[in-house]
């Protein structure tokens, strides 16, 4: 305070003071906020208390409405239909139709109906929610965009593929045949399989090949058989003598 | 989906569109929607010679749209991380860029 008074007293116009007070001390307890030393500022900043983040108090926000949409009766009806379809039909194929005139659609439906294949259309949402609960949950990613279901009691794959080849807009995505999920190539290879009777016949013939060989050999002329047996005895004796020699 | 006023794409300059995807993957939604939009009757009616072919595979590969133009240029759209509207707008812009040139 004395220094400031002195400075004011010596000031004449155009005269700079000899000394300029750089700092003046204020006492520890002041009426104004005393500027803190930089070290103290830094220390306080580093050691500041950061409280843990607490969530909102329990009554603050309204509870989030859980989106469990109840199935409206139409959806229930469609789900029942779908369930029946999956139970009755051995073959369920999923096809994406990009564009179809009504005439093309009619032709396609007619050709498929001749082989006993029906074309069904269900909303994707319904199908997906149905498949989530059932065994066929892996088919769920197939149902995106405009899709149709080709269902039939008998797995008539060849005819279906032929009809699909005729209409270029339909793309076969996958099929569930006999409760096995197949991709598009799987369906093609399934169609190339021979029928069950043919496969069974092949298996039986393979098993009985040995016995049939012996039977045919025995049934030939007995001289042939006796010549073979003599040759066999000679070979046995020659191998025995070879062993004795060595 | 495509918010442009001209909702139909003009395929005059396109020779062939091949869409490869694997339906059991989770990233094929946009590609399938693109296929549905491009394969529709209206769009195919703009150019009857253009073939729209869908190839369904099962090898966990990325969904790809291969477009061949009449002047030999190829456009490859990898649909794994694109939305269908993005793919459609890119395709449409290129088609219209080629088309007025041919018309002019």
C-alpha cells in the first residue's frame, strides 16, 4: 500500500517511475479470490475428486416399453397354416421372384400343379417369427425380399428345376427336403441322385458279389472245377517244397 | 427405397447384370434388394436384350454385382457393406452418364 501511494505521488506528466511494482503481496485471507500459485493449481487439478457416475434415480425416467408384440389373430392363423405346411410336405423350397407378370405366374403355377407342387406366399415377418420357434431356424436368413414357397408332398426336384429354368426371374435359394436343409447346389445334386430302389439294388448286388462268384464257379462243368483244384494243389506243394528247400 | 423421382433405371447401355450372392450369409440383404429392383418388369422392359442373372452360391463369399456395359466397361459393386439405395444410385448415375452420350 505504501509503494502504490509513493508511485502516485511522484507521477508528473511525461515521467516514468524508476521502479515498477511487479508484484504486490496480499495477505493469505483476502476479500477477493487470491490467484493461486501455478504449482498449487496443478496439484489441485491432478488430485481432483472425480465421483463415480451414478445412473438416474429409480423413478426418474419412464420404463422402456419392451417390444414383445403379441401376435394378432391373422398372424396366428398364418402361423397355423405354415405349421401344417411344414408338417405335411416333405419338400419346401424357397424361391426369390424378382418380377412376374400375372400370366407368367399363372403358367408357372399351372406347370407346377401338374406335378403336385403348390406355390404359397406368406409375409416374411410371419415366417421368420414362426421359424425362430420351430426346428427350422436355420432357414430364417433365406426369407428376405420377395420370396415364395414351393411345397409338395413328394420331393419332385427334377420337374421343379426344369420349370424354374424356364422362367429366368425365379432364383432358387434353398430347400428343406426330408427335414434336411439344402442349398441351391445341394438341390441340384439331390436331383441327380438315382432313386431309392436303384441304390438299394446296387447295395444288395455289391454284398452278394462274393457268394454269387462261388456259386457260379461251382455250377460250371465239373472237369473245369477239378482242373482248377489240381492246379491249386500243385501250387501248394510247389510252395511247400520251395519252403523246405530254403 | 430409391428416393429419386425416376424410380426406374434405364438399362439401355447395359449388356449383362450378374448378381452373385450366398443366401445363408447375413450381409446379402442389400444385394438381394438390388436384384429385386433391377430384375423388375419395368426395368427389364427398358432393354429386353439385357440379361439379369442371379447366381446363388454357398461358399461364404462376398455378395458381388457384376455389370457389363455395351461398350465393354465393367462395374463391380461389392454389396457386403453397401445399402441397396447406394448401389442403385451409383448404378443409375453411371447408366445415365452412358445413355445420353449414346443418344446424343
